[in-house]
């Protein structure tokens, strides 16, 4: 009985905390961090705050994500399903909800058929109706050239589906990647050269040579060499190829509790290893290469040209 009283008090107090968390989620649509919660409610018991978050998660009012930049947890308002608002029969509502749950990675027609229990002819009719009404769309996947995935009409496909910035109509843009590779390195190397003019000592010179991926992105954007809007993660994938090539070193720093990735050009004392001299060593989608699909060594024209 003694243990039940504190638990009841936590539940009562967490009701007001839930409302405040929902309000903060509206102020931070891209994601509410634990640090913001702690600063906004410094006098609230962490147990009460955790209980409120669990209530919101269990009730489906918020979603939990992991930040790509800091690696910490983020809370966002959960968008209610639009399945009930679309005009159509019951089969269309069922199929729409299945596709909605797949998010921006989409879902194969085979998975839709299994989950909906619809026969192929009926499913094809439903999909055509939803596409005509612009509720959903078909997206070609770089992982399987003959297959398409279905997702909501207003969603931007995940890079794992389209190949991201490095693909145009499922073709890998090797020349574009090479230009970005060279320009990113040029930016970092210029900073390295300027840092050597510092008169404040080796540590200060090293700090001057460091750059964040955001700074490199701004430099590339100012050059105007990309026809598409590059993202920070796109630049980080290019910088990682430079790290693997031994031209750049990567480190991390902490600022205001957040982890920041830093890059600087280096001059290697040893010759480059053989792996990074082949196309695979600098390929930004090497982690998705396998023995099936379109990203495979057997179909790689760049590897074939290099071997010949």
C-alpha cells in the first residue's frame, strides 16, 4: 500500500507534464530533445517526466526518433492516420493504411497483398484507384530495377530507395561524386594551408584546420556545382570516402551536450592502400552492394572498366 501512493501521485502530476510536452513538441516540430525538456522543467522529478513520456508514447500521441546529428533521442508529434479521411471503399482504406505505415521507405505489392488478404486482380484495381486520386505513388527502387514500391503521394522517398543524390533514373552519377570528392578535399586542404600561418601554436593551428560537415556543405552550395539540394548527410558520405582514402581524418567534439563531427585534411606518410584505389573504395553506396539487385559487382560498369 505504501508503494502505491507515490505511483498515484506520479500519474496525477504527469497529466500536466504531458500537456506541456505536447506543447513543446509543437514548438519543435523537427524533434524535441531531452535537454530541452530538462531546461524547460528543471523542477519536475525525472520519474514524473519519464512517466509522462511513456504515457504519450503508449497513447500514440508522440513518436520516438534518434537524431542523425547528435545521436540523442527526439520526440515528435505523431501524425494521425489519414486513412479514414480519404474517399473510397473499405479495401482502399485498408490498402492506404498499410502503405501509410510503411513510411517513406515504401512497401512492395507482395507485402500489401499478404497484409490486406486481397487477391491480385482486386489489389491492382485498388492501387490504380489510389494512384489516380493522388493518394499514393509508385517509386522505382535502386535495389530492384524491375520492382516498384508504394508510398504516400506527398512523401519524399528515403535515400535507400532512390539511391539519394548519387543516382539519376537509377544510374549512378560517378562523375558527380568525383567532383564533389575533389571539391570537399580542396576546401579542407585550403583550411589546412591557412592554419599553418597561425602564430598561436600547434594546437590552435590544428583547431583552425577543422571543419564541420555543415561548413563544407555551405562551401559546396556556394559553388553551385550541384543541380539538386544536397543534405548534410550527403556531404558526410563524401567526407567518409576521403577518410577511407587517407586524405582526411575525422574526430568528434561536444558542444552544449551535443556531439559534433569534425573533419580536417591530412598529408599521409604512407602510400594509399589498394582497396581505396578501386571504385569500391570510394563508392558511397558500397554498404548496399550485394550479389542481388542493381547494386552488385557483376553489374558495376565502373568496376568492369577499372579491371580492363
